[in-house]
């Protein structure tokens, strides 16, 4: 069997859903399990309406909800014949009515908890999966809707809940396997899950890829297909460099580094469950299904003649400079500093130290005021926001001399704040101002990807 995951842009409207029904139909012989995202931008809109309700802005929240309702009804209407649409009509209305009621409740209290936020945001994938499963049936794809909350069991950390793999595997065998064996095509919303107690959770933005990888690992899939709106992973973000090349094959390690450092096309955690089982992941284009896309494999078969595989940028980074005035890097100082980040569950990306100071970069800006309050008890602290990490990835940099010189020569007129190489053998990163990202990436891309190895890129 295979897992096919369709991202927001691949299910953005009736035309897109009709297209993916055709793609799934063409693979019925492979016994697909389908994972779908919310329609594009819907997750963002749900988050905005939840935030508005949390501030007591009831009318704003209800207005946004109304727009989302219209969009889903229009899409369902276009996709389904009168009979099926009538069947679905009351189900969709009752989902939207309960969402509306919830928003009224949140507005009345004027408080949004992470638990309620997850519940609001879960409507995106719940609604898209209901409509898509029905559209598949109308197109002779024998789909059966699976509620992700009966399969993807997580812990209770709302917003980034951690999937409980053993339970998930058991539930996949119990609920999904018999459907697949019986010739059905399960359709499950990505990104959402539930605690053992039945409370709805979400597993982090972009998490539908993760759901797909969990399904693939739990069902021993032959491969996992991530369908998106570009021809696979590119040498850099095609919005910054339209001439970025398609990467034909990339290793799991390289893909994970790139995903972590902002190559939005793939969720970082995706690669984990798949790599453990050696399941190949393919990134494919639902608007251009004939293209071979990118194949992510455990190890790249051949060494690339090109130095790097790709360049990514992670934006909205803050540099925190911590100057140890009193403790002068005394024994235990680093531990005390990192304990603070740990306590606030804030991941640190790049670290550099001098005798009296530590600089770190973090990306969870909401946690910064609380972290600052704690750090200031230990040291002088300075923040610089609106920074970005530029990250170059490639297995070939391990044994090549002079890499750093070439990189920094390409961006010599751009101010570089922090540098990191060697933490991972295949990644080299540095920090620049956010506004310098396009220039830095375009220069690096021109320097390293003007002549590429045709075995790896096209
Ligand atoms: P989906 O809705 O399918 O999940 P995403 O928006 O999450 O799609 O990811 C696809 C987008 O990622 C592409 O449209 C592209 O603009 C962006 N992207 C950023 N970096 C890369 C890269 N290196 N290769 C391909 N796409 C990239
Ligand atoms: N809909 C969710 C998001 O936008 C999950 C996903 O699409 O992967 O983050
Ligand atoms: Mg995505």
C-alpha cells in the first residue's frame, strides 16, 4: 500500500480536489491511504478567528467564520451532484453551527486557551476531509472517511502535541488496515489528533506531512507521496529564485536539515518515522503529476558533484545575547542559561560563545518576554529581532576544503551576525537581517547552482 498526502494548495478549491481525485484513481491498484490538509489558508483563518474571539471581538470572529462556511459550501456544491450535496449539507451545517457556537462562547469569556484553540483549528482538516471523501465517492474512488482523532493519539501539549506511535500503529492496524484490505480508500485529515481522553489536539503547523509519515510507518507503506504545488524539493525556495532546480534525489538527513531550516515544502518530523523504516518519501506536484518530483531516500546513492544540495532560510529569528557580568562564565552558567530555555520549551537553533557571553538564536517569539525575565536574573541580555538563518546543506561538504571561504565570498557585502558549521556535518548556517534574505539566497544560488550535476538536479 502507499500513503498519499495532499497539502492545502492541492485541495484549495473544487478544481484542485477534482484533480486529486483523478490522481488517486490512477493509483487505486497501489491501495492508497489518503491524508489531506485543510483547504489552503483555512488554518490561518481559523487561528485568526480564534484569536479575535479570545479578545472578545465576536463580530470579527463570526464574520471570518461565515467566509469559511461559504467557501466550504461553494466547494462542496461544485464538487458533488445534488443528491450527495443534500446528504452532506446538514452535516456541514451542523459542524459550522458548532464552530459558531464555540466562537460565541470564547468571545463571551474573552479567553482563548490552547485547548480551545486546537479545537477551533481542527475544523480545517475535519471539514476538508468530509468534503474530499464525498467528492472521491462521487468520482468512483471508494473512499471511507476516517476521523484522525480515532487514530492519531497524542499527549496533551496543545499546539504541538506529540504522537504516541505504538498506540497509533495499533489503531491503524485496527481501523485502517481492514478498510484497505477490503479495497476501500481511507481518507483522513492530517495535523489533528486526540489525547487518550478524547480531547482534540494538533501536532504543529505543517503537521499533515507528519500524519502521513505516521500512517506510512504504521501501515508499512511501500512509499509515502507528499503532493504539493511545486515539482518536488528545489535547490532553494522558488519564490525567491524562480530558476531553482528540482532535486531528483536527496538523503533523509539532508531533507531533515532543510525542512528544519525553512524549506517549507516538508515538515521536519516527517522524515523520522519514515527513515526508521526505510520508507521512501516522494514530493510530487498535484498540478503536474507526470513530473517525477523528489525522492527522499535513506542515503543518496551517488556523491553529487555539486557542493550543496540546497539553500534554505528560516525567518522570524531572534538573536539573544547573554553577557555574564557577574558569573563570568563560571562553572554552571551554561547549564543555568539552557535550563531557562528548557523550562520555557524554547528550542535554540544556533549557539556561539565567548569568554563572557553566549549568543543564541530562537524562533518562538511568543516565549521571549518570559525568557527575558528569567535570563535577566542571571546576566545582561540583549535582543535583536527580525533576523534569519540561512542554511546550506549538502553531504558533499564533509570532506571539501575551502567551503566557508567560497560561501562568505558570495555574500561579502552582506552583514553576517553569527556563523555555525560542523554541528551537523552536512550543514553550514549563518544569521543575517531578514531584509537581506533574498539577496543572500540569490547570490549563493548563483554561485553554487549555476552549473549543476545533471544526475542530481534538473
Ligand atoms: P502544502 O500546502 O502542499 O503543504 P507548503 O506551502 O507547505 O505546501 O509547501 C510548498 C511550498 O514550499 C512551495 O509552494 C514553495 O513555495 C515552498 N518552498 C520553500 N522552500 C522550498 C524548496 N526548497 N523547494 C520547494 N518548495 C519550497
Ligand atoms: N493545515 C495545517 C497547517 O496549515 C497542517 C498542514 O497543512 O500540514 O499548518
Ligand atoms: Mg505543508
